C-alpha cells in the first residue's frame, strides 16, 4: 500500500504546508506553549502567595517554637533534678 510513496512521505515529514507533519507539530507546540504560559502564571501567583504567607507566619511559628521549648524546659526542670 505504501510502496512507491517515498516522495510523498518525505514531503509530509519535512514540509511546512498546512497538511504536513511540521505544520501539525507547530500547531501542537503553540497549544503546549499556551498551556505552559497558563501554568506559569498560576505557579508565579502561588509562589507570591506562599512568600507572603511566610513573611507573616514564619515569625509567629518561630515565637511559638521558642515558647514551647521554654515551657518544656521549665516543666522538665523538676523531673530532671530528680536524676542528679
């Protein structure tokens, strides 16, 4: 069935006419680029929101950690003194 159609196959594979492989690939790449741009926008927004959350929550989390450590030391002092 495909015998003798080497020239047609070559033109399909390397041509840029609207009905050739490269044209179809170009359309596909354009669609991929559009999707990538949408995803990049959402990623950039998520990073910005995440950094904004870090600037407000990180100091609070650090303070809570220090408070917890301090209260733990105070609570364990009596118990640790039993082992001296």
